[in-house]
């Protein structure tokens, strides 16, 4: 089984066991927590998986994540424009991924299309006490 097939199979299982916590973070941008589990072998840490859905032309505001968060993000559908810290903006297509380290600043997260929706799956390893996943810039 390829890495992509394995990830998509895992995503399907996660969606099936969704805790169904959803939050609209900007017009046309929705975040749904699809998995949230304390790591039994790492006290105080949890794995939290979120599905981010952007309507055509939508995106989220510049933001950060909890300072404890290590994040792996993978585009499931469409294309996502992303800019983290001082790195150049990059457009990720379905099947492509990136990571964010604790303390990173996510300056751009936006659907690259004005006509098609986009989805990404983000896997967080985060302090269990950190409940808010997206912290908008002030």
C-alpha cells in the first residue's frame, strides 16, 4: 500500500470516528476536529486531527497554532496556497504536504481556486491542555 493510500485509509477511519467538533474560522472556511486522543506513551501530549475545508476563493486569516503544536498537513482535494514564517508562499496540490514547527506563524492559508473547493487534513501533536487549535493574529 502506498503512503498516499495508507494516509487516505487512515483519514477515512478518522472521519468515521469523528468527534464532530466544527468551527467556522472565516467566511467559507471550516475546521472540524475528526480525532482527538491523548498519547498513552507521552504524558501530557495528544494527537489532534482536523479537516480544514475551504469554499472556492476562501481562506483563513493569518494565525498561529498553540506553541506546543507540531503539525503535518496534507492536501486532500484541490490546491492550497500557504505561507509559513518568512518562507515564500507555495501552492500545494492534492497529495502534497508540509509541516509546521512549534511557534510557526501561518501567514497565508487559502484555497488556490475561485471555482473548486479545497480540503486539507492536519495532524497535530500538541499539549493536551491546549484546546484552541487556531489562534488568529490580533
